[in-house]
C-alpha cells in the first residue's frame, strides 16, 4: 500500500505519461464523489486509486487541480481515512518527493495536519496546534474531528479554545444556519482580533454579489462586528484607566515624600527627584550584588532592594537636612535654589560614579509577563506589583503619620511650628526625622521606577514637575490629597493622551491645574484654621 | 500659598533684603552718563581701530561674549525687579527670554530667507508661512513683538496667578511648569518654530552682515544701552510711590490690603514689565550667539537666572547685574579650564551662595561699609 502512494520514478511532471495521467485524473475525479459517499456510509474500501490520483495531481503543475486535490484530501481526512491522514502528515513535513506546494496549499495542508495534532497525547503539542489553528482556521469539513477532540479534552482552557475554533471554522460551513450560529459565537468572544474574520463575510465578490449569500447571516455579522467593537472600546477604556492608575501609583510614590517635606518646611525640595534616582541606583547595586553572590536567589532581590533604597535615600536626606536646609529655615525661596543646587551635585556625582549612560535593572522573573484581564488587554505584572507596592507604602505612611509619636509631632509642626515648640515638641529632631522619612519614601519610589523604566542620572527630572503638580493639586500635609491628586492626574493625563498626544496632554493638564488653583488655591484638601494664612 | 508658618520660634533675621527704597539724595545719573560715554567711545575704538594682536584689541569672540553677558545682565535685572521688589520668584523668565529671542529670530530667519520660506519650513514641506509669521520681515515689528509677546503671556498668566493670590514657592513651581510645557511645545515640529533645531544660520540684520565686526560692535553696544536704559527705568520704578507700595506688598501683602491697596495691579505691572524687559534681552541675545532653540527654555536656565540674582544680592538693582556678570564670567573660565567640574561648581554656588552670602555680593559691601 505504501508503494502505491509514492509516485514511481520516471514519472516526472513533464513526461508524456504524466500528461496522460492528468487527463485520466479528471475522469477519475468524477468517481471520487461516489467513493466519498461510499466511505461516508462506513464501507471502508481501501481507496488506493483515489490516493494515487490526489498524489499525481499534487505532483503536477496545474494549481486548480492541485487545489482541488488538497480539498479532496482534507475531505478524506474528515472521514477518518487513515491513508489520507498519513499523506497529510507527510505532506506537512515536506516528506513527499516530487510534490511542490505553494504557500496557500501548504497552509491548508498545515491546518489539516494541526487538526490531526489535536489527537496528540501531549498537552503542549495540543495547545500549540490550537494556537496555530486559531490564527488560520481549517475548512468546516474538519469540524467533526475538532468536536471529537473537544469531547476528549480534559483541560478546560484548551476545551474553551477548541470551542472557539469550531466557531471560527463554522464561518465557512455550507449550512447558513451553522454559519449564523458561528458568527454569533465568534462575536461572543469579544476578542477584537477576530473582527477581520467577520468583516470578510461582508465583502462583495468582484461580480457584485455578496461573499456571504444569506441575508440573515450578513445581518448577524453586522451585529457581531458591532458587539466586537463595543467590547474593544470597553477593553480600551479599561486599559486607559489601568494606565492612568499605573501612572498615578508612580506619581503617588514620587509625590508622597514631597508632600510630607513640603508640609513640614514649606519648601518644595527640588532635589526630591534625585532621591528617586538614589533609590533606583540602590536597587541597581543590590541587583548586581545578588547576581554576583547569590544568583540562585536573584528572583528575590527586590526584598533586599526595598530597604536598601529606603535607607540610601533617607541617609542622603538626613545629610542634606542637617548640613544645608537647617540653616535656611525661614527663607523658602532661597531654599528652593539651594535644593536645586543639591540636585545638580547629586546628578553629577552619580554620573561620575556610574557613568552618564542608563544602567540596566532586570525584572525578577515573576514580574515579567502579565494578566490577561479580557481579550486584547494585558496588564503587566510589574505595573500591578507597583500599584500594590504604592498602596502598601501609603498604608505605612498613614500608620506612621497617624499612629506613632513621630507622626503626631510631624502633624503638630506642620500645623503650627511655634505652638508645637512651646508644647515641647523637639522641632529640630522632628524636621530631620520627617525629612529622612520623606526622602526614604522617594527612595522606595525609585526602587519601583527601576522596574518599569530607564535608570539614569536624569531619572528624577522626568518626575519632579509632575510630583509638584500632584502636591499643588492635592494640598499640603494631607495624605488623602496626595492620593487623590496622584491618581486624578494620572488618569486625566492618560485619558487625554490618546486624543492629543503626550505633549499636548501635558500642556492641557498644566493649564487645567492653573485654572483649578483659581478656585482652590490651597489644593483639593486644604488645611483649615488660622495657621493656613501666615 | 498654603503657607506653613515658617519657623517663628527660631531667631532668624527677617527677609534678607534691604529696606524699601528711599528717595536718594545722591543721583546716579552723572556716573551712569560718564560710564556710558566711555563705553560708547572705547569699545568701537578697541574693536575696530586698534589692530589685532594689540593687548587692547577686542576680538569678535570677546565682543560676542560681553554682549551675551550684558543680555544676561538685563534678564537678571528683570528678574531682580520681580523677586527683589515684589517677592515673586519666577522660574519662568527663561521662557520670556526665549520668546523674545524667538520673535527676533523670526525676523532674522525671514531676512536670511529673502522672499522664500525659511529653510526648515521647506524641509518640513510647508508651502506657505503660518499666520503668526506675518510681519516678521519688518525689523520694527519683530522688536515690538519681542517685547509684546512675552508681555502678553506674562499678563495672562500673572492675572490668573495673582488674582488667586498664588505666591511664594507655589508660584515659582507653577512658572517652572509653564516654562517646561512651553519647551515641550516648541520642541514639536508642528508648532512652526523649527522644532528641535530652532533657528540658526542667520546671515544679515537690517542688511548688514551679522558676522562682521562692526555689526558685532553695534549689537554689543545696543545690549549695553539696553542694560543702562533698563537699569534707569527700574530705578525710576522702585524709587517711585508705586515702587514703595510694591515693596510693602512684598513684605506684608495682607497688611497692605488692609490699608486699602489692591495688590493685583501693582504686582501685575512689575511682572509684565519684567517679562517685556526679559524678552528684549532675548531679542538682542539671539543675533549675537547666532542660534535660538527650545533648550533656552529648559528649567535649569530659569533657575540659573535666579542664582545670578541671589548671588548678586536681591533687593538691589545693581546686585543682579553683578551676579549675572560674575557667575557667567566664572562659567566662561570654568568651562574653558575644567569643563567636567562646572556642574559641581554651579551646584556649589547654589548651595553655598544662600548659606554664606544671604545678602549677596552687594550685601557684603554694605556690611563692610557699615
């Protein structure tokens, strides 16, 4: 039987025998339909002649004949013909001499082979086959095989994907009812990548007739596309909100420390962005240490990087407060300039220590990839981790400010420095500690930023103005204001961006803030009381 | 400002600025006049008559450098007026400076392009000038715009900012954000100002070749005259009744309001005047350095202007000029000798200046004299 399938040597595509053979084939093809019927009724006749004919057609040069032969072969596969299966598999692996297939035919054979691969006992092989089939669905005749595969399938996820596959295959079914059903099932997935498949049904043939002859199917297709579009819009909206929350969480980490120190000393610390940078570089150093001394624990380096980033930034904060800011209290505008000078010094020092180029901070492996929330919407793990991290940091800041002695002092000094001093609050020590705390939080923000962006000497500069805006928006010394300001600014920017682009969005946000402070000069959450207007 | 009561327990001196200006008995007019005459005579002689190689010869490089620093001096004076006399620390003066520069750069671009389009526009396949380029083939219009455009921007921004009584650090930050936003805007090619590259490749000014020594002398002398004129104008302003109220607002805005003044107009006038002065300085700066691009609006430039004022001594008019000349002179020497340490040096000036010289260089002399 095997030898019968193989073309005999000497029967090349140009030989006279071959011509004769092709002519004969046309006659034989008429018989094929009859044979199919026979096969379908379950009488398993060894269809040696048919296979032979297909193979000869495939070895020929006539594309139409070849195409038809492939269709026949696939139909034969659908009926469970073992020979046809073997032939498909060997064609798919290019194992048949003398047969040359162009891309279209090879794709069809490949699809049929993938359908057969669904019977593989190996889950990975099945998953791969489903993946391949979903991007180029095989003809509808193979639906029974896929349905059999669904019945066999143990894995719920694969079962679901296979069901989707039958829906896609059903789009080409011969029966209009089946097609309509398939259109509805495809639309229900809500996955925008199948939109073009539905759109194909609404095309017209060159002669003006519809590709899809049935009116009701076309109707269902139009509705299906509308529902896919709606799903796509929803995914985009959710994606925008997520991007906004993600940006907001970064801004929150950057602005939280700034709000605390601003509330306390009344000066916006221009070097605050550099505390972010120090945190990021601390993460870089910790990462390198882990890579060198404990490569097996590399995935857990953030656990060490977080405290390291906090301590490094807090230490620089203490030095800055003790050496410089302490001597400038009461002169806010000059302090502003001084902190800017400090930021220049810190940036230049980092350039000299680590070079002017960006350094690479690797994500631990558990942070790569993402969560597919809905079709067409992937939420990266590192961004999700940072949102969670930001919330934890806010919770810690809230606990420190509201449930510790230090927090009580910080709030007292923020509200009225003179009264606090009279009541025995050691304001000097509170200043230092609170400044270190705010700097440390910025360090934590830098640690988070290193996971999603470039780490370079200019890192802080990119976030500093946005952080100011958060503080301006949220008001001073108010945790709630900072949170609302950060997420509000993040979501607002990301909402405007798709329409106007990033630059104009930034400008628009800025103008909105300038207008906003016309109404609420003290920010969203203003301190109340006589201490406000000094 | 959401002001926090600053440190009322600590025995710090009050705002480190001299008392409000009093009408002076001694006039500076004769001194200024003599100085101006000397410069007007000496500079052309040294640059054009004295042969090259002679120790008294002024090279083109030196002329450009001095002219540039004089323009910085005007900008510093403008900033000193608002910061020293009305307590508004603007971190947006680089914007006004650059706007003036752009306005004059538009004139220079059209002059060098002749009847055609400026080169960068044909490069961006534009076929006609955008509407806001109208009139910039006229020198007088360009000079007018170099003052009016920054003035208008300052007027709109200042009206909203001062009306809601935004002040102090808050105002500084918002002016900085405004400058930053404008820089982003000018970086875009679509804005119509040459994007990233800005304007360069100027050839002539009023028909005179821009690189000729005589033109450079004229530009430098114009910068000098602008500086002298600006100094006298500012001096007149701060010594007038208006200037007294302005200083009162700086020192105690709420109290001045209770007395019956509305601070808005007072602050707005100083603010807009300062912006226009800064724009003119930018307009003279551009033909001398031969380029204007959005990098001029970088936040660091505004802050550098503030440090000139702080180093020179705020609350005086001569202080900002001294600061601008001193810091820029130091910058020229430093970047020539050890370029990589300039940022360290600048950072050190920022940190040590306010710490060691709370009243600036001028304050140092005053204390000595006292």
